C-alpha cells in the first residue's frame, strides 16, 4: 500500500493474510452463549449504606458462597419483596464497585433452582 501524507509517496507494508486470520482466530465468536446467566435466590437484601437508591443483595447461585450484588432497585421494588426472590444473575462479569447504575431485574420461571444455567433455544452453550 502507498501512503502519502506530505506529498512524498511512502510504501507501507501490507498486513499478511495469515496475520489477519490469526487475529480473527484469537477472538471468540460473539454469541449469546458467552453470557453465563444463572438462576439465583436472594437470601438477604438491604439498603446500601451511604446510597439512597441502592440495595446490596446476598444471592445464592448454587456455589459454595453467596455473591454480593449491588442494584439500583430501591425506587422500583420494596425491600420486603426483594427477600427470598428468584432472579437471573449474569455471573461472568468482572467484580466492580459501581454506584448509581440502574439494573433491570429479570425473573426466572418459578420452577427454576439456584445455580441453574439459563439457555436459549439453539444456543445451549458449553
């Protein structure tokens, strides 16, 4: 490829097709199966100190320990309705500290059990 930025033509080496193929092979396919969504049971929910709009929930997702999740649901769901409620949890997010982010609560079927993986027709995942 020829690149001209200052009026002088300069040759820039083109990327090899092998280099492009290797980069594409290193990136995983983007599909719904990359989401690790599991059924969780809120064991305990309480308002987060120093934050009027946030709850912190201890959620059982079928692991040895519960996970702590922060959600901006105080304005939308009363505290007593958060207790012992089944929810869908996106489990493969990196842990982070966040305030002021609103989350949508997705309810699983009533027959779902904590730790059960959510799948989508045609995309069962691994």
